[in-house]
């Protein structure tokens, strides 16, 4: 999971080691700490290398969380983690 993050070192990662892992990337389009543009650039890099990559945008969200993002995280975790 990546929340309001970015990947400045995309060219140095050993992609074959993580390609099987699903990735949920979330970013607010009003982020004042990590520019939304950095998030979209990261999404482009991941989408061409990671088949199970999902990028979600939260309109009006700054560098924080919202109920919709937390719900998406919960759904993602239920999907990828084995039941207890």
C-alpha cells in the first residue's frame, strides 16, 4: 500500500521480486506535501511493471486520509490477506 507517496527510484528497483504482489496506491489530488503529479508519475511507473497495481484518487483530499480511502484500504486488505 502507498498512501500519498511516490517512487523517486523506480529505475533502481528489482521489479521481478515484487511483480506478484498487489499494490494499492492512494493519493489526494490536493496534496500539499507530496504533489499529486508525483503520485501520478509513480502510478505510471508501477502500472507498466506491476500487473496488480491500482491507483485511486481522492478529489479535494490534502496530505491526510478520508473515510473513502480507509474503506478502500479495508477492502484491499480483505482481498489480499488470508482470513484469520
